């Protein structure tokens, strides 16, 4: 039975069936949108071929083992993807032997550079090139035609292009010479794949080999790989002692160059005013820099001025022999002091180290003086107190005698009064 409170409400039709109007699609499909690609002139759409991209990056390697895109704050910088690449280098004038690929690359670079130089000479309008590079007028040097030399260079370039190292040596050999790490990486990758195939083949053959004849244990399989590791304790010990041996060699070399004489070392340190070998060598280097050709003229002028002054001093010294004798005495005294100057740094360091002890000793001496003064003051005050105490005792004795006399007279008077009253 319907609720009577809804009866009689306006807008309610009772003589028609109930109709619930909904959309054409069900509720599960009403939220679907027409996702059409919007085309705009402001947006550039790139058409990239996946096959071409795969062919271009098929033999490239990307190292993602050390990738770190986090936002952490640390001293170590963040690293991204590392792309490995092959770099061709040309061996310079060194003791290392030049490889075949390096020689080929060097010849190609030199031929290309020679062709560019000839093209520049040809563009400048010169038709002949001297052998020795001397273009001065009247020179009798032999020359060669630029056109002929260009033809020979083109023939040489065509010969180099016709060598084709990959066909003669093989692509694997050329790649191993150009980039040994990449070649070893590919070789190890292929070896790992072959080991995986061998392992899978071994598991399948062991599962399907029931009933077949067993091979002997001594028979070796061609796919097995044996690794042997050799370790020498002596070599490891020598590697550990290598830095110590190098340091000992350097110390021996310094001892051979400088010597072990302490007097020479003290003389060197007193002359350079340095306390270490490195400081003395630096001071000597600075003094040697003054002997460069750019400084010799300036030094020569100063020496000439010093020479004139020394001549003037010598002329004046002849007039005063007493001063000359005093100067000689001072010079001898300074030479004697030079020997003592070596010990001055140690004495100064000792005095600096004992500075705190000396300050504490001076403070202790001040406190002792204060204690002595206070002790004398206490002794004088004790003497004064003893004198005062003796005078007080005497006065107390006198007062006590007077009091006793007064008490005796008072007793006599009291007795006299008592007798009088009776």
C-alpha cells in the first residue's frame, strides 16, 4: 500500500504507465569519448620509420648499469646513460709500435690533408711548387707541377681505398685492432650465448637419453671450457711492496744528490733560510730564475753599480784602518754566529714550548711574594695582639685587686652596720 502522504500531489499521473527515460547507450558505455587525433599547424608530427631506426642503432651499446636519475644531494654527481663509441687515433712519435689500422688511418688522413693543401695552392693560382719551400726570387730550387702532384695524390688515394682491410683481414680482426674492449665484449657475449645453448642442449639430451649407451668418463666434450687461474704469492707481495721500494729509491737518489753530511745540510739551510729540502730547492729555483737572459742585463747593471760603490768603500776604508779592524772583528763574530744559527730554531721552539711553564712559574713566584707579605703582616699583627693581651691582663689584675679591696671594705662596713643594729 502506497504511503498516503504522497497522495494528491500535483504533477503525478495515475492513469498512465510509468516511463523511465534513459539515453540510448548503456551506463557502462556512456563515458566513452571519441578519441580522434587533433591536427594543428602549431604541432609538428614526426614520421619515424622503426625499421630505419633499428638498422641505425642495431650495433650501438648503451650502458645503463650506473644510471642514477634521483634528486639526492651528495658529493657524487648523478650519471646518466653512457653510450660507447669507437674512436680512431693516430699513433704519434713514441716508442709504441703502430698497428696496421692506425697506419692505414694515418695514411688516409695525410692523403686527405695533402689533397686539401693542393686544392688551396691551386685556388691561389700557383702552378709550380718548390721542393724546399723557398719561393724567393732567384732561387735555383727544383719545382714540381701542382696538377701532376694532384694526379699522383688521387692515384695514391684510390690505391688506399682499394686496400679494403675488412676483406683481406676480416671484419673481426679489424674490429679487434680498432677497439679491443668492444671486440672482447662481443666475444664474451657470443661465448656466453654459446654456453647457454650448450647448457640447454645438455639438459634436453639428459632428459631424452634414457636407454642409450653411456659414454666413458674420460671422454671430453668439444663444447666444454676449462679455466685455469694461476696465483703467485711472490708477485702479489712484490706488488704490495712496490710503493715502498719506489719511495726508498727516491730517498736513495736524494741522499746521493744531497749527501748525508749534516754540516752541508745546515749550511744549505742557513744559506737558503729554509728548514726543509723542498723549501731549499724552491729557493734555489727562484735564484736560478734570476740567471735567465732577460734578467742578466738588469743584474749586470746592478753589479756595475755595486762595483762602483765597493770601490768607493775601499777607498774610504784605506783612510780608516781602525774601522777596517772593527769590520774584520764583526765578520769573524758573524762567522762564529753562523754555526750557532743552526741551533736557534730548536732553541726558539724549546722556548716556545716552555713559555707556558715559565708563565706558571712567574705566577707561582708572585703568589709566593704575596704569601710572604701576608705572613709578615700576620706576624706583626700577632705581636701587636700579644702586647695588647699582656696589657689587658695587667689591667684585669689591677682591677681585680681593686675589686677585692672594695669587697673587703664593703664586708667590713656591713659587719659594722650589723653590730650597730644589734
